[in-house]
């Protein structure tokens, strides 16, 4: 299945720098979004190290060369799924290694959401509160489950999704690259159909634009380029309080 894709990142209206990063490798059909956290430029460094390291491992395992898999192989998953999951854990170690290089990098971390596509199968990896969405037949559905404090409160029934949008702790993530060596990576598999649109994004989009408005923008646009730029513009029009990154994949026969 063919993929049309685009990627857009924007600093937003309130931040001085952009701590988001993305990586697109069409040869490997790899698509990654990362949202960095940390003082000074540390968040930007964390997200850049993450996306580059994920690509490095995916590219390294994309050929016929024999390599050592640093965390073993999960037999319940496909080879492609193992490549992506291991790539994220490999990137986590790279972020932890970079933290040791300078006191300014202490405490830096990054979220990641990534897709590695084989034929019509999209393997998705997810850590943190960056998200993956599916738009199919005019319906938008969130595929990932945020690793965040407010989402845990929602799941426990202690606050509503509406309260979570303005909660003072809404930016607290409970899992990220750079947090601990034994990183847990959520994995899922999406079997794409013709016309499916896969959206990977940082929370700079979703904290500003509700899901129903994201769906409206997608319905009103033609092509991934227009959708991506309209989504970023919508987030900025609503305040643009954070960096905004959007990666879109359109599946075509």
C-alpha cells in the first residue's frame, strides 16, 4: 500500500524555542514525533537524540546484516514490531547517555510516538502523551493512551476529560525516554485500509484543539499537506501555548 505523508513543526505562540522533533524516513517507512522536556536547550536535545536514534536502529536492522539485539526479541510480535520497540528502547539509552555529558542535560526527557509500516500494517510505538490518531470514514479515534497524570485521574474517574484540559498538572507525564533504563514501550498494530489517515502529533496540538475540531479540519481539507498546515494554524489560533508537531500518513492502494 502506498503512503502519502507530510510533516510540520511550529514553535507556537508562547515558547521561544521548539523542543519538538520529528523524523521521516520514507525508505524504511518510519515516521516519528518526539516532544522534549528539560531546562535550557535540554528538551530540544532529548527529542533530537530520540528521533535520530530510533531512525539509526531501524535503518541498521532494515537490511540483511546480522546485528546484536540489545534487549532480545519478543516472540509475540512481528520482526517489524520488534525493530520499532527495540529502536525506542535503544533511543532511551542514548538519551540517558547524553544526560551524563553535561549538568545542563540533567533531568531531560522526551515523549515519542512512532509508526513503522510494512505493507499495509502500521506498527505503532508510544511513550508519553504525544498521540496517534486514526481518521477513517469521517470518524477520528485516538489509538494511543496517554502516559500522563491527568489521564490516570480520568481512568480512575476522579476528573473528567474536560477538567483535564485545564488542570494545572495536565503537562505531567508518567513515562518518558530519559526517565529510567527499563523503559516500558506501548505497542499496537493497525491494519490500514485504503483512505485511512494516520496522525502522529505532540500535545501542542491536542492541548489546544479538541478531537472533534481535529476531525472537522480533516473533513474540510484535501490532501495531507493542507490538513497538516490547517491543524497547526488552528492550534495557534487557539493560543498556541506549546510547540506543535504534526506528521500525517495517508494510505492509498
